[in-house]
C-alpha cells in the first residue's frame, strides 16, 4: 500500500510538471524518415525545421510561448507513420505537424490530422494527391510547400523538349507508386507537346542490372532519358549508360539531387538535371544566412538534401506566422489563418505572399522551381540566368 | 547481333551471382536435406563485413585492390562462422527431433534477426562499396563489360570448383560426400555426421558471403540487398536441382539470361515472369530439377 501511494505521488507530480510545462510551450509535431533510404531528405528537413524553430524561439517565440518540437522517425513506413500520427495527436496533443517525405506515408497518416482538425504542413512529399485527398470535405487541413509531381513532370517535359530541343525521350521509372505515377504524368506532359516517348521501361527497387532497360532506350534512338525513381536505382542507370559507352542527358524528378545518386554514380552522374525549389548557393542575403547557419549548426559543407532543408525551414516560419495571426493554438483557427495569411513570410525558397487560399493548398507554383545540374558532386543552377538578379526570388503569381 | 551478345553477357554475370548463392543452398541440402532460408542475409552480412574491413584497410593507406584481396579471407572466415551459428541455433535441434518444418521457421527467423542487426550496426542507407578494379568498361567486338563483371564470373566459378575439388579429393570432403549419399551409413562408418552438417552450413554461408563481396562493387551494399538475390537464387536452386552442383550454375545462367532477354525483347515489366514460369514447369514435370537425380523418400 505504501509503495502504491509512493508511485501515485510520483505519477501525480510528473503529470503536474508536464502540464505546467505544456502551458508554457506550443507543441509541434515533426515527422519524417530519419533513418533508411530516404533519410538524407528526412534529416535535412528536420534540421531545417529545427534551425527555424531555434531562431523563432530566440526572438521570443510565438504568442509569448516557446515552440517545442516533438520529433518522430516514421522510417518511411506507412504503418509507422499512422502510429506516429495517432501518438502525436492523442498523446502529445500537438498543435500542428510539419513533415512527410514519402507520399505513401503522408497519404496514410494525414487522414488522422484531418479528422482531428489539426493542420499538417507537408514540406517535402511530392505526390499530387496529398493536398486533394478529401475533395468533398468541408475543410482541408493539409497544406504543402513543396513542388508537387504535376508541376515537376511538366517542368521536366518542358525543359527536355522545348528548351533543349530533344525529340526522342525515353522514360525510365521504378515500379513503385512514386515511379509509376510520375511516369504517367510525364507521358501526359509529353503528349501535350505531341510527343510519344520512344521507350518506357521500369525496374524494381534493388535491381542490380539495368543493361536491358538502358539498351532498349539506346536502340530506340533516345536522345534524352527522363527519370522518375530514387537515388540508388538512378545511380544504376547512370552507371549502366557508362558501361554501355552511351551518354545522353538524364533529366528527371528532384530525386536526382539525392546524395545517394550523386555519391554512387560519381562522374557518371555529372550533368543530370532536375527541378529544384532551392539550390545551395548564396543568391540572396537570406539564403546566405540560412546556408551559413545550417553548416554552423550541423557541420559539413554540403547539405544532404538542400531542397528538403530549405522547405523544412520555410514550413516552420509559415506555421509560426499562422499561429501568430490566429492568436490561438486551435487547429481550425490556424487553418483559417493559413488560408488567409496577412503577413508576408520571407522564406529561403520564396517570399510567401498569401501562399494559400481556401481552395489552393499549394504554396509552390510552377514558376518557382528552377533546374539544378549535378556537377562535381554538388547541385548547381543549370541555367544561372534563370536566377540572376531580380529573378533570384521567384514568387507565386496572385490568383 | 551485338545487342543479343550484350544481353547474354550481362545475363551471365547476374546468373553467376544467382548460381553461387544457389550453390550454397545445394551444399546444405546435400548433407542434411535442409536449407538456410536466410541465405540472402548471409550474403548481405558478408558484404557489410567486407565493406567495414575494406574501408579500414584503405584507411591504413593500402591500395584498393590490395585491400580487397586482404579483405577476402576475413569475409570468408566470417561467412564460415556465421553459417555454423545458423546451423547451431536453427537447424541442429530440428534435425535431431526430425522436425519437418522447424528448420524453415528457424532459418527465416534468424535471417530477420540478422537483417535487423545489420540495420542497427550499419544503418539503413545503401552504401557504396569501393571497386578494386577500374570501372571503365572494356569492349570486346562491340560487347561492353566492366572488369569487375569478369571478376564476378571468374570468382564464382573459382569458388565452386574449389569447393567441389575439396569435396572430391580431401578426406574431409569425402566425409561430406559420404554423408550426402547416406547419412545413416556414414554415421555407422564412424563419420561425425553432425559435424559434417555444421561444416556444410559454414561452407554454404561462406559461398553467400563471397557472393556478397563480389556483387557489392557493381551495386550498393545495405541491409536489404540480400532479400531479392536470396529469393532468385532459391528459384535457381529449384530449376537446376538441389542435388547438383552443375545444375545450379546452369540454372543461374538460364534465369539471368532469360531475365535480360525478356526485359529487352518483351517488356521490362515482365522481366521476372519467364523465370518463375520455368520454375513452375520444372516443379510440375521434373520436381527434382533439370539436373537433379530423382530421390525416393522412404517414410
């Protein structure tokens, strides 16, 4: 009995202290794959968010309270994502959640936030469906500040056909949802330009030999290879081309900027091009500060995934602005504030001037990303003139 | 013509990798009529241990090629040990109690444990394995092949010949063959059949670990690299026949080449189908495999 009382006392006191603690802070969920194949994106995103939250807290926090991040590793697994969503909503009682790298995890997890009326700022996952999961719902609690696949696929087709004048594209995509939906989007984007890919081939995650796929593209007379896949297999494509002594440009989704592609393909990957919302180059004072602060905090001289870091950083500022405007941590009020944001938020990707509306939950429009190019182990601007001078900050057009 | 030759050459390389792993299945099946379903994980562990070793050696200012050669004995020894552990923990008990399925569960479970272990030690990222040979491809009459791919074929054939010679020429090897022919009779002749079975498991994992470090330089190393390869090799072992060393080589080549030909001439989406259809055909018409001798199981 005595022991029970003691245990009860401990429980009560911890409950009291955590309640008191909670009152002083605003809890924000932060979730993504921090281990595993897509961890370079997850870790960069997390570090970007932490950097922004550190700055916000140093400047006095939001509504006079400090922001407190609750980090959870979803391991890029749908079922883990679902568990985390429930934990963050019910146990941690977060005000909003930032994150999601993998479209599948987002798709599986976001419905819990939607039901609980807690906003999600999806800062990396690109699947077009993610902001349109519930077309019939009265309100949508999912917002995004990443370039979705519809934008990316049409950019890729545009770049390859219109800007560089290639006429015989071949599409290579992996057999996952990401690859196959991307392949469909690409084919449609090409069809709008009256072009049919000369070859469309797929491969499985973990395939060790791409000879057949690459040879088919070569024999079909392809003059450019368009890709929708992830790092390791993209590297296998670049290496297979080198083996066959055949080199045509690779243009593909933003995953061509993954460290696993750049490092594994080495010189074979040089010249690959992909849409990027952010390139690690100090083109504006804001970007310079961000890059310096990032490396000061986390070391190194190359971000594992600059796009994820920048979008993570911006998502934290967007959320902070919305909470400030809502003057409340109520999910519905934050959502309303996001849909009608009065203050301009200066991020590293762009300046967010009314980024969202009740019907448009995509902060990144088609004009914002530019093409990056792999060169000597880094991603550099493919067309420096695109981001020169006053074009450095590309802003979403007013609707 | 060149295309066909190129596809066949690339298929041979992949097929030889399947063949070495399947060879490992065949080794344990011959002595104990059991298999290690964690063979893919044995390959993965071998590759990761090899990666750590080679990176350590390169750190000691040894050239990549010398480091690769020095790394091989370490990996082979590790493979032997890992196989013995699998036999001790997973198979011995099942054989003693004449359990029909115990070893299946146990080796699958051990495979999962090894995979989790590798994820915790080496992380879940795919890692680059330094290539001991130049990566620029050589060209033979229009067919291009990487030096490492030649090394894979030579290494795989070399290992299989070495094991076969050992089995046929040495007194220890003869114990293995005797056990494979008739375990009870071998036991009565004074052969420690239990030790022979442990040894065959050790050899089997050694073959897998060797395959791991052979394939690693042309692909990536990571905790999940063994899963697909282990499964493909299983199909190879069934096609070729679990009782024949030649069978697994031929089975590997058949699967590797058909995959590539289907991928090119039919569709990359159906790359894996013909191999599996062949597997079903073999199971229907010649269950002991193309090269396997039919056995009568007395019950």
